[in-house]
């Protein structure tokens, strides 16, 4: 698949956010810290309780888009997600290569995050089809993924889940 680089990276950010461990009360801060390269240098990553709530909502919406089973469902959920975004395209070469960012560089962490994930996810869905989003087939996983394989054959969120399932299927066959 020929993905636009920033858009395809932004959709990975969206997927990571959707798969955040929401049982951990500190998960939003941990997520921001582990993805700090997505924020303009110097952006404060301490969010208020209300902002943390917004991040959780955004995460839930991305998941809902990935789990949608029809195009109208995808459209409505994408629009709910896009309603949280404040896009302000911005050209930058901060990493040495000229590319576009979706959020203005001086926006707060929450605005940068919601805008980037909403725009990144929508771009990929619109260009490559909503069937590219899916939920992991490994038993008990439930993580969502975006399928960037050429023949759209992906079934697992990660190599770990893929090999775990292969081993489980092998063992099941041995028992027969
Ligand atoms: Zn960049
Ligand atoms: Zn998985």
C-alpha cells in the first residue's frame, strides 16, 4: 500500500491510543510520555482530569470506528471523532523532511492529540477503505489494528498475537 507517511504514522498513533490500557489510572500520562515525539517540542503533557476524560473518549471513539460493521456506522463514528479535532494544517521540517502536520504547533497536548488521530484515521479510512480497520482475532485480545498489508490479509494486532494463535491452533490440532 502506498501510504502518505505522516498520515500512516498518525493512524498508528490513533490505533495505539485506542489500545491504551484504560484500567490503569495513569494510562493517559504513560501514553503521552511514550508518544512525546508527536507533540511540538516543549508541549506540556500534564493534563487536567477533564482533559484526561477527553482523551479516554477519543480512545473509545477510535475503537468504535474500528469495530463498526457498515459504512454508515463508520461515517457517523468518524464524524463524531472529527468533531473533536481542530485541524490547522502546518508545514514543518522538524525531522529534516518537509511534511504537513494537522494541528497547529502551539495547541495544547489534548488538541494536538485529538486533531492528529482524528485526521490520520479519517485519511486512511477515506483513501484505503474502512475494511482496513479490524479487531485482533487472538483469543482474549480485543486490540484493534490497521491493516497496511498489500493484500489486506491481516488478522492480528501484533506478531505476538499472531504467533500465540498459531501455537494454540497447532496444539488444538494435536489434541484431535
Ligand atoms: Zn512531524
Ligand atoms: Zn492481539
